[in-house]
């Protein structure tokens, strides 16, 4: 069983590679829009980090990954290494107390938060205070609005990412407006990748844990399924499970079942 994803690079003002965005495309014949955002992100994460080697997909660069409100509140981003993912908060996520608490916890643990397809609203200030990057749709946002937005948010020490840049002139224009990162067809179209999806019987439980020495680890408990257990072993051999110790404070574990991820 395979999942089809897309990988699109993101560049800095010097046209140097900064990161990739990973985008779900299709699984089991179901395309984006035909299944929930939770299922799409879960499939993308499980294939990119559990059955494939994220280093083969993105090298040493971090990956922007979309997270829905439900996944944020459940603490799913915290199950993945903070140096490998950039948490992209979707534009329809409401700044509820639960979402703000989840995002603050991620920020405090070293995760970089991005607000996707940003349109300013005073109600978003609690999220703005926690974010590190604001993502702006260059094609839908007039230049005057982009300039005004960057000026308004100057006190927050944010970086701005202009997406859907299609020409060199647009890149120069967005750069001159004050954007720091750029994404779009001018640089590269999304590259399609076909990844093997982890079987639902491979992982019985997945638990993020804060190790004693700091950082993040991922505690995977394989299920009794001999036919696919090699996938779990392979994930460990690739060194994706950071560190050799999964010790930590039991009460800090945030556990979620494979039915959420898969």
C-alpha cells in the first residue's frame, strides 16, 4: 500500500535551500479533499518518518507539515523531532484556549510554528505571539497589504514566507517588500514521491517522550504482526528514533493510538 506525497523546496533571500514542504496527494485512490485533514497528515507523517527515511526525503532540511486543530490539540506534532518538522498551523484553525496551550507547549519545546495562508485578524494575536513564520499567498494578497502586514507585525520579530512565486520579478518584488523565504514554481514545482504506507498492525502504540537529557524521542511499541514487523525494526535501525534511551517522566508522555495516525 502506497501513499503519494509531494515535496516542494523553500528558499531564502539568497535563493539557497531553507526547507521543504511535504504535501499529501493520494492514498488508496483517495485524493486530498476526499478524506479528512487528520487522515492526510497522519498518512504523510507515518510514511515519511516511520516507513521511509526522512533523510532520504529531505536530507538535513526541516519539513513544513500541515496540522489541523485536532492534531495540534492531541499533541501529535510533539511526537516528531523538532529539528525535522516545522509545524504549519492551517488557516482554519481557531485560536481556542486548547490550541493556544498546545502551540505554546510546542514553542517552548523548540518547535518552529508557521501560520499558513495568513490574513490578519486581532483574534489571531495569541497565535502570532507564538509563531516564528507567517506564510503569505503572494498571488491573492495585494502588495500594499503585504507591506502593511509586515509593518504591523514588525514588533513580533517574525519571518515572512511568500508562496506561489512564479517569476524572478515576483521573487524580487516579494523580497523588496520584506519577505525572508520564498516558495513557488519559479524555484521548483512540487516533486511527486511514492512512499510505502505503514501497516496498521505494525505499531500498537506511539508515544512521544521527553528524554532526561532534553530533546525528543519517540517510543514505538510494535504490535504482534510478524509480516510487517521488519518495518518497525527498519525504522529503529535508520536511527529515526532519536537516541538510545526512551526514559522520561511517565506523566509527560502524550500517547495516542495507531488509529489516529493511521
